[in-house]
C-alpha cells in the first residue's frame, strides 16, 4: 500500500474520517495502533507478529528499567531490550549475507565447506521500527522520557503508519508527548498538511519516477553506455534517490499532520552542501542524528581524543552503510562517506572552520564541487546491483567510451539537471533570506497546480519507493 496508490488514498481517508469521530484520546490512540497493524499487514500479515514482538519487548523493557532499583538491573534490561530487536533485524536482514560471505571466504581459502544458502524474505520497514524501539528504551534508560504505562502508547509510537515503512525516524521524546493532546487539526493545519503531502507526491511521481526511467537502464547494462550516457544515468540516480526519499518524508509529514502529529523535517537541501559533514546535517536528518546520539556518542564521540573520534566516525558510517542493506556495496558506500568525514574533520581541526579563505567564494565553490562529486560517485556503489557493474560505471565515467552503442542526448542530461538546480537554488535562497509568506488563495492555487502537474507528468510505470527495501 504505497503512499502514491489509490488503495492508500482510500485507506487514509477512511482512517481520518473515523479518527475525527472518536470521542476520547484513548480510543483514537488504539484506533491508530490498529490502523498501523492493518497497514503493515497489507504487505504480509505474517510479519505483524514480528512487529508486535518488537513492541512488546520495548514496552516491557521500559517498565523494567523504570522499576529497577539498581544501575546494574537497568543496564541488563537495556541490553536485553536493545539486543532483542537487533537479533531479529540481524536474522532477517543479514543471515543470508553472512552465509554468502562465509561461503565466499571458504571458497577463496580452498576450504571444503558447503554453507547452506539462507533465503529469507525481508520484512518491509524492519530497520525503521527497530530503530524506533531502540530509541524508546534508550531514552527511558537515559531518563529523557518516562516509561509509558500504556502499551498502546508505545505501540503507536513504533507503528504509527505514516512513518512505519520508511521513516522519518521520529524520537520518542518528540512523539510521545504529542499523544495525549493530538486532535484533528484545524483547517489551516489541514491545508498545510495537504500542501506538504502534495509536494512530496510531486517529488516522487513527477521527478523521482521519471529519473528512475533514465537511471535504471544505465545501471542494468552499464557496459552498453558511453561516457555521456553513464554520467546522465549516474546524475539521474543522484536526483532520483533524493526526490524519492525526500518525497516520501514529505508525504509522511503531511499524513501525520492530518492526525494532529508533527514530524521534524528530514531533508534540508543536501545538494547545496559544501562538505560531507554538512551533507549529513542536511541528508536523512532523522537517521544521521540517530546514529550520532545512539552510536557515535556512546562510542566516545568528541570526548576521547582525535584518533578515537575519527575511528568512531568511520565505524558509524560503515555500520550506517550496512544498515541500508546486506551487501558489500553498501559497506563501501558507508566507508566512502566515513573516510570523507574523517578527512573533513582533519582539515577542520587543522585549519579551523573560520580559517582565512574558508568563506571565499572560490573555496566554497571548490568545496561544493568536491563534495557533490564524491556523493555522486558513492551513489554508484549504493545503486549498482553488484560490485562488477559499479566498477564498470566508475571506469566509464572517467573515459570517453565513445564506441559504445548506447547514449543519451545532451537534452536528457539538461532535463535531469533542471530539478536539481531548482532545488539547490531554493536551498541557497532560504539560506540567505527568510521564507516568503503567501496569502491563502496563493497556497490554494499552488496546491491545485501541483496536483494537476503530478497527474499529467506521472509516468505509467511507477517505481517503488527506494527506502522500502531497507
């Protein structure tokens, strides 16, 4: 039940109409929990029990941590609560990868081992609701949020359907206080939620899906494309993954607003970033801050000296790459970003953020070009189906390869660059001037124009949301 499907539209409207007629907060909360389980079960009802297990562990662990009389008991309860969902995630997401990697190592060493292949269907959204559960029990342990006495509240936090499948990863400290006061919002809030949803719908259906039609053939058979075609396909994916995931996040934020819940922004024009550090402050903000607060800081963060800091940065990004998928390509993607973060931190520690020349336009332009080129090259590993095809693309990007039969005309490349340029211009404008305010009729006209444009340019062949696979 994808956000851009008719089935979801019907489901959403029915849920909203029923939600608005429930008289009590308790009834609304339980109804949204049921809607979340129905939404999740629409893909495969068998995995609702798995999500229920993760919710149950989180709720019980929170109660145990709150009632524990000693720090040792609190730590044991936290360890059980964190390792239980991670074991579930590890089995379903990484068992096959581990078995295949072990078999590859055995074969390379000439060992006569035959490790059985593990083929497990990955439950949709498991990475996201696992992170929500870990966030809750960790914040209870850190006393940032009180342990919930209602299992329904914990369940709603973890399985609220707008953010269930692909985020954003909303913190317990942000979500749980909203539950008792959430109501059907007023008309201005509904209009803002609709506008946000439609902007995300436009990002996904008009831009991302059309970019997929350009990128997919290149990544499927990269050996057939010349240098221009490879650059066009790589830049198209550069645009696709941003508009796809930013579009989903906007649609989730808009849906949540119609039920009276506010989600923080998940993207802030990441392609205007002039360093990889800035890129991760703007890209998938809910994940980058989660990794910072629940992994980087516990590993030592900035407290234990520069070497420990650089090692923690690299390890966090490698694990962040592995979180995205059970593949060495994702590990390499995370490693590339980790190395870039370490290099930027070394440069910043040596020169200082306000060093002479740092704010010179030429230095800013050079930083932007280096950062975005590195990000684009890393996306090749993220998207390529295997390392062999990734290497073919990277080699082709550096050469002419004029003899290959397939290419894209320069007009296609310009069409790919246009939405990226518009988004970057918007980001730069917002960075130097306050956001423009428009009257209600202008917003209404914009919503209508966005809807018409989306329906007109929406491709017949829809591409699934990229982050559903994670």
